[in-house]
């Protein structure tokens, strides 16, 4: 029997909330690898009002964002991101433009 690898891409919410209850270790126990995009890292490391930033453990794997665009899996990122916004994804225009600028759009 072949065991499949459990590789998860983790966004900010589980990192923030699991850190608040001191259970980030659950990610390590449930997934073989937890991938965190750089933009997510930046979001959780920034202090939010009275809440201190999240301290990320060293076992999380940091990854570059928009790798699909850079690897030519998608020719243009903007239409896909715009469609995600229309479907309810929250992403500030400033962050959207910054991310697109990083991939030359």
C-alpha cells in the first residue's frame, strides 16, 4: 500500500488561531509538511492592535507566492485573482497590486 504525503498550504487564520490556543503543533502532527507563503508569514508576524504577532515555529516551510504564474502554469495571474475576489476572497487592492507587481503584471 502506498502512503501519500500530506502537504498542506496554510493561510493566516489557522496559524493565528492555533497560536492563540498554543496548538500550532497540531499542524506538524497532522501534515507531513506545512507550507506557508511569504505573504502569510508577513501577515501573521505583524502585530494587530493589542495582539502580539504570532511566533512561527522553525518546522514550517516558507514558500514564494504565485509560483504557478512564475512556473508558467498560468499565463496571467490577474484574471484568476479578480475572479477569486468576485467569489468572495478577501484581498486588499494594495496587496493584490503588490503581488501582481512581483510577477510582472
